[in-house]
């Protein structure tokens, strides 16, 4: 990353987006070797989608799928590679946690990639169960009480 690209979190806005808008980042970051449609999720039309915008361009996205009134699942969380490691994903996830609390949600879980396990743990998620794999990528179930 160039110095001139240094991000100030206070200048970033968290925005509501629709599922289609999340697709390019989902595809590029999570499943670049699969077809674009592989990054779509059943239920996308009913999910709550969030993004972080920099100069009107999305640089990070995450989607929330409500399973019951008080349990939600985080899916397809991704920050563009050139913007990773600067606090943007934490900023987005903290916003989502507040949004869920004010919606009366008490539990958030995700299938977290092992590479992101420490990230989730830093934000209060706990890993449970055995490591499992999707297309050779290792995951743990990660859960946070809100
Ligand atoms: C996981 C992911 C969404 C997090 O988004 P992000 O914008 O990189 O998140 P952050 O910058 O807040 O945190 C990432 C790391 O950078 C560190 N970090 C945060 N701010 C930082 C800063 N200013 N300077 C240096 N490092 C920083 C964090 O401590 C964190 O480290 P950790 O992984 O050891 O916990 C992103 O890294 C990503 O897209 N990864 C690839 C796809 C993926 O694994 N998605 C999750 C699927 S379950």
C-alpha cells in the first residue's frame, strides 16, 4: 500500500448495499477461482448487506442472514487485499455488532476461515468444534454472544 492511501477510519462510511453490489468483492477476495455466481448465497435477497465505502467505491463487504429473531449468521465478509490490515474489517464488524444489538439480536455466528480465526477472536468470537474444510480451505465455527 502507498503512504498516500493511508486510511483514516473516521473518514470511512459504513453503508447499506444490496447483494449484487457485494458480489465483485466476494468473488475477488473469497472465491476468485470460481464462477461469479459461486459467491452468491441462497437467501441473499432477504439478507442485510453492509459495505465500507471510500470515495463511493466499496472496499469491504459483509452480509448478515437472520436465522431466528435473535440469531444471525455472518457470511461473505471480505476486504479488498490492498486495504486489509488497516482496521477496516474491524470497523465494519463493530458497526454490524451494534446494528444487531439494536435489532434485539443476541447471537452472531459464522464459518470463519482459519486464517481469520485470530481476527474473530480479537473481536470476542469463540471457536467451537473441529476444523472443517470447504474446497480445501480450513474453517472453524465462530460464535459471539452480543
Ligand atoms: C478477514 C478480513 C475480512 C478482515 O478485514 P480487514 O479489513 O483486513 O480487517 P482489520 O484490518 O480490521 O484486521 C485484520 C488484521 O489487521 C490488523 N490490523 C488492524 N488495524 C491495523 C493497523 N492499523 N495496522 C496494522 N494492522 C492492523 C488486525 O489486528 C488484524 O490482525 P489479526 O488478523 O491478527 O487479528 C480480511 O482480512 C479479508 O478479507 N481476508 C480474506 C478473506 C477472509 O478470510 N474473509 C473472512 C472469511 S471467514
